[in-house]
C-alpha cells in the first residue's frame, strides 16, 4: 500500500519510486506537460542556497521553541526538514537562542548570520539577510471566545460524559489510536477522531497537550482556501472570475485570464519550480517553491511576478505560487472589506468555530505564509475539519458559500488529465484509492505526515500531527489506524 511521504504525499510517490512503472508514469507526466509549454524565459531565485536553507532553519527552530515549546536539541533533530533539510543543518553553526529577545540566530561558514524572531500572534519570521527589522509592525490578535475549560465542545473543551454513539466499536477505535502511535519512530504528536462532530478518541505524544500548537505545513493551504471561501460568502470573489492580481492588469498580460478556480486547482500554469515536479532538476538553482517561504521578502509580489509556463487549467502541479496567490487575493479582499488583515481570520473564522491556538506566520512584509507556515493544536484542526464535514455551516450559521465544500472536494480536471486523480481545490482527495479509506475522502495534508481527513460517508474527521522525522513510519501507522476506524465506524445512512 502507498504511504504518505515527507515531501510529496501518497500519490506522488510514483515520481520518486525507482522502478520501471514509476519511470513510465513520470515520463508520461513530463511529455503531456511539455506539449503545453509556452517557452517563456525562466530565472531562478537570487541568493545563496545555503543562506536560504539557514533562513528556514532559523524560522523552524524559532517556531519550535517559542510556539510549540520544544527543547532546542529535539527540534534540531526532529522537526521542519522541508525548508531546512536535515543534511543542510550540519553545514552551519548551532542555533543560538536568546530567550529574552525571543530570537534564534544561526551563522553560516561565510560569517553571515540568519536570525528569526518571535513576534507574538504572527509567530516567527526570519529577518531578510543583512537587515535587523521587519517591513511591518506585528499586530496582536484578540480571541473573543469564552473560557474553553467551562465551555462544551466544540466551542470549548468540555467533552460529553454520555456513552459513545451507538453502533461505534469503541474497542477498535481504541486500537486505531494505539496503531497511530506505533511504532515510537512514527513520532505521532496528536491524534484526534471525531464522529458526527463529537470527539470519540484522542491521544497526545510526550510533552504535547490538547492545546499545543504543532507544525502543520501544507494543511495551511486548505486554511487559505477557507478564508477565500469566507470572502466569497461575503460577495468579494467568485470562483470562475479572472483573478484580480494587480500585477497582471492593464498590460495585455496573458496571466490576467487565470481564474481563481485555476489557482485553487494548482493549475495556474505559472513557472514555479518545485521539488515535487516530475522534471525537477536541482542543478537549475534553488526552487521558487521553497523561496516563497524562506527569502522572497514579499511573497505576494514574487509569486505575482512569476512567468507563465503553460496555459491555465491544462496541467496540475503542486507549487506554492498558487496558494501564495490565494493568500494575496485574501489580503486584497480583506482590505476591500475595510477589515484588519492580521485579525480577520480570527474574527471571521476562528472565533466562530472555537479555534484558540492557530498561529498564522508571515513573511517580513507581513503577508501570511499559510501555504505551510502555521501552527495549531490537534483539536483546533479537528474543528476546522468539522466545518467542512458540516458543509461550511457552524451553529446554524453558513460561513462558507453553498457548494464550496463540494468544489474543494471534487477532483480537478487538469490533475485527472495527468492521470493523477488526487487533487481538488487546495485539498487532497483519495481519488486513486491509495489510502484504505473511501475514494471520496478528502484531506488537508502537510509535509512530515500532517493531515486532517474528512470522510463524509462515515461522519468522521481524523487528525494526525507528528514530528517531521517520523513521517514515513507515521504514514504506515496512520494507514493501520484508518483501516481499523473503517471497521469501527459504520457507514452513515442518509435519509
């Protein structure tokens, strides 16, 4: 059975598996995409790759220490390889942590020091190389929610004391929880299962609690989609409209024809080199996909400046340019409403569904980097998953527009045409049946084995968060847990 990989997830393993069948599939992907190539010139991101990696390393360590509360030695060994690869960490100095200034500094062999700083509700940000200040003033985010300790779930943390729902085999549910943490090498940090909106099982790793914000990585792409959905509900955007990116307007720019739904489908066609590309060549320079995390300065401007590689809605590619542009649209839409950008997600979404731990980090210009830089507890991710299970309605209030959850959970045509029925609208879909759950199940997924799995046919939401190093063992453990939960929870009978 296929398993989630630390970088490319279940169905992308075919791009890296060294066998003839996988190579044939890879060749077909490349050949199909090549026929659409527009031959526009490409320029790799500027700067030194090791400095970019070290920028990521400083940020990862800062977040691990000051947000999650991990010990520095544990964090350096076990978390956040995506923007700071494990092998690259040995090439630079040991992280120096200043607990008073809340900074992490790491020095390169050439004497350059990269520093990340904890700024409060916007998490940790790496300062641009050669600078000692950010380009914006961080803003406190106030949570207008009752005391969780005395408020019933899901708006609070008080769980019901009544017996579990009828028809659920709790013995197997408990076996599934155990399976999610076995073996220890899986490094599972949080596992939460809800059935019909109710927590029926949860467990946490060593020194982790129900309130611990954990690295979540690309699950944040689905969060970015959710904020866009809220703006759509308020009449700011429509999925089928051309994306109103300012840099593309009024210049006969062919990118002006890219629709919002194309971007949501990871099918904008922009030239954003990513390690997941089937034709990725590391000799071409540092990938834009990572640069949008580590050193773009203003990630929105950088993503908007990328050239068109292919026409939109032709080829599906997992590239950070697209969720970054959704975040750009989110900022433009929030400004259009006259709202405060950095506090809008809490007031318009998190306060509505009981989320208290979410930290959305930014670039040095204050733009949310929730293509992967965000932290939240297992319970809070379960709340977000249940918003989708409930078709975007919470406590009788529709937060997402009618049909939005159907859109994000429907296979994107360019990905199907590529022979990879695995992606929807900034959500992954089990369309190839790689996982032991229904094909209609859809997921928020993040590098390192992070996932929120929504299974409408069983009224289930399953959250699995773990420390990055345990991704491969964690994927196998999660598959075993999935199988047990499918046996434990009956399929829902619809009226």
